[in-house]
């Protein structure tokens, strides 16, 4: 919701470059089948930040700033986030107004990427109307994005550290996150920190019948999500 579709050719080129031919092929098949059936497979990660906040491993100096609805610069932050081209201005405003925090990473003097943090249950959607359950002392890291120009430099790790430090400062001891199995580049973050998968969630939507199929392994689906 609130995602701004990229130019089809540009998007295809990015997927082929960053995820490889086989992922590109699978995503192509999924797109073709979309009018009938569509699916997502996510790995769920739990980070106990009370024990240790992951250190960044960016290949260059990255300045990362946290912003909330009380920062006094919402207009500028929304403009910077929307300019990166992944979500709309309206969606960025909605997230800030509901209480989410956002970490914006700056490289070479310009915004390079961002990551969101939500403290509320039932507002962050995984897919197909399925939302996260967020308990006291928890927060969800979501909506991470790095502009293609700045990918491959470890910038996501700086964003990850910033949101976890902010969560810790808010009294949060555990952060939650999901990564699509199709997003091999984002999976590299979990591999670097040697994070074990807490759950694997499969969501399937059969459009003609309006069937929504939700399956989980590693933990009960209802322990983390609401249909």
C-alpha cells in the first residue's frame, strides 16, 4: 500500500542485476500468474537488542538520522523519502502521523535510503491484509529501501543499527522484521549477522475465489500475525 510502481524496464533491470537470473525468472512467472494467484514467502527474524545492537558494516561513512512526527521537520523528511521513489508522499505522511519512526541514511550529501520502525500492533501489513502483532517491549522494522545508486555498499546495515538504537532508547528490547525469500540482497544482512530464521510464513491469494491461504513453520502463525 502506498508503493509507487517503478518503470517496468528499470525495475526488471534492477532485479536481474541484484537478485540474479533465477529469482528474476520466478518473479516473472509470479507476475504473469498475478490475475489468478499471487504469493509471498517471508523469513521472520527476531533481534534481541537488549543484549546487543548490531554494528554497521557500510563501506563508507554514512550519516543516519532518526525522525518522528515530533521532529519539527516532517515536511522535509517526507519530501526526502518520497524523492527516493519507492513509496508515495501520502504513505510516508501516514506512517509518521501514526507514530512510526524513520531512519534516513545520507551518502555523498544526499538521501540514499531509509528504514521504518513501528511500535503499534495491527498497523504494519505483511501482505494481503495480514498484520503484525506487536507486544509491549517490541517493535517492527519494516519498509527498508536503498536507492539503486547506493546499493552494494552496506548502507542497509547503518539503517538497521539506527532503528535498533532508536528502539532501545524507547524501551524496546526486541525488534521484529520480515524479509522476502525473493529479496536475496536484503537476506545478506541476516547472513552477515548470522541471524537464525524464527519463522517462515507463506501467504497465497487466489483472486477469482478471494481465497487467502496463510501458513507458517517454526512457530504458530497466530503468535505473530492477525489475518
